[in-house]
């Protein structure tokens, strides 16, 4: 079975060896905030620090809470 591989031409932009920080920074901030929100819901969404009333969020993340060693009950 013959396979064809596209060869880069002079018009093909070369992939930079390193990614520029300006290109990564917005995504790093976005995922950092996303992870902080997730960490809040796993670790602190209970009792006095609860944003969402009821036990639904707590029950959804209960196993993750124990897995990460947050105090629970
Ligand atoms: Zn628990």
C-alpha cells in the first residue's frame, strides 16, 4: 500500500520551536480560573461557604472531595 506524505513547501509556515507567551497567556488564565471554580465546587461548596442551596452540588462532587482529601463529614 502506497502512502503519500505531504512535503512542506516554501509557502508552508514553519512551526515555531517555542510557543510565544502572548499566545498562551489568555488560555492559561482561562483554564486557571476554570480550575479554581472547579476546586471551589469540589472543596468548599458546603455549609457556610455554599453558593448553591441544597446538597445537590455536594453530592455530585462528593467522591472527588474525598479523593482529594478535603474534609467532608
Ligand atoms: Zn463525604
